[in-house]
């Protein structure tokens, strides 16, 4: 049995103090939002306890689906690498970027800090290409980037035709593996507000419907989520998790920090998948088990 841990959207605190020149763009809105409320929601002690619990579960691999930073300051990227290293070595941790990691166009250059956590097994560790593939045990982890700079008040993502074409080819070629697709933005139709959506989600769902996959893991919405997407033979589970640093704040609808463990065994065409959710619950000390379920397509309601 192979155990994959999945966490997302740590929005790592604290936010470094920006220079005035760094706020002469979209960042000023994000900075004001951080000062107003987000600094009370995203707490270092929450993510530290969550990571400590994750290590106690001894997963075989860890997947992180983006939004390590907050407003794309240069000073945010190196500490985010230190945090990634606290999860494990680059071959033990797989990352895909989120929209906050591409807050501005210049933020994309800073992804080099994390390149070895996003590298294809067949590529040089400093080379970034999406989608990338990492084979771990029975899994083929396929990393997509939906992280694109956007205008103020937008948090949308986009994959583009080239990534989707490459994904189509990879899903077909890796059909003998348990294929796990990693993407920051949710691919389904439920709960996604237009200004936060994956703009080419219908095209992604079409590729998945044609080729299939065993799991799709995402973040972005900061909630526990399970959608069933149409596959060529059976529905495909698409799961999201809350922010890994989230602490509920009075007057704000915030789900407490949590992460998922996927326990996978079986053979091609008959993979068995169980998901265990661990996180914070009101009145419970520390991190506890919140839910456990089999990902059984016979009980699924496809989202399309």
C-alpha cells in the first residue's frame, strides 16, 4: 500500500514587510487584505502542528497544490523553500504552483527557488516544464500549472492548449499507473465563483473524460471538497483541502486547517483508494481524524 499526503494553500506567515515600491501594483490590495484579516486567519502555529501530525503518519510522498506565498514578494520565496524542505527532500515532495505564487508576472521568475520540487523525473532538476511526471511506487504524479498573473480582484487560473495536449498524451501513456493529477484550481463545476475559476476547466474535464485518471487533487477554495468527474469508464474523484494554515476567525467563514491521506493499492483497472482527512476540530486538542471513506465510483455522482 502506498500513502500519499495532500495539503494546500499554506499562505505562509508572516508576511515580510514590503518596500513602498513593491506595492505600486496589484500587491497593494493583497497587502491591505492581509493587514485587515488574513494575518489572523493564516497562522504559523496551525501549519506547524499540521506538518508535525503529517510526519507522524509517515506518508510515502507529499503533494502540495500551491499558494505557498501571499502577495508574491521576492522575500517570500526563499522562506517558502525552507518550509518545503521541512516536509521532505525534493524527491519526497511534489509541488504545483497556485495563483498567489504568480501574483505578478515577475513572481514567475522566483519559481526557480522551488524548481527541484516541480521537476520531471526525466528532466534536469533546474528545468521547469508543465505538465511534469514523477513516478513514485504505483503512482504517476502529473503536475499542472494553472498559475497565471491576473488583474486586480481576479484569482482565475488557466492551463492553455499546450499543457492540455501534453496531459492528454501523458494520461494515455501512463494508463498502467495510478494516475494522480495535481492542479491548483478546482476542475469541477461546483462551488467555483467565476472570478476564481479555472477558465479552461471544461477543456480539462474533456481530457479527463477521454483518458481517465485515478485521482485529481487541488486547492484554491480553502474547503474540503469531493467532486466526481466523468471518466471514460468510471467517475474520477477530484478532492480539495482547506488552507494548511487556516484558523477560524469570528465573523469569517473559514474551514480549519486540514490535509488528506490517500491509501492506495491494487492493480491497473482495479485500484483501491481510501481517503483519511486529518485536521482541527472545535473542542478537540490538536490535529485529529475528521473523516475516512473509500473512494468508490459505484457510489459517485459525476459532476461532468
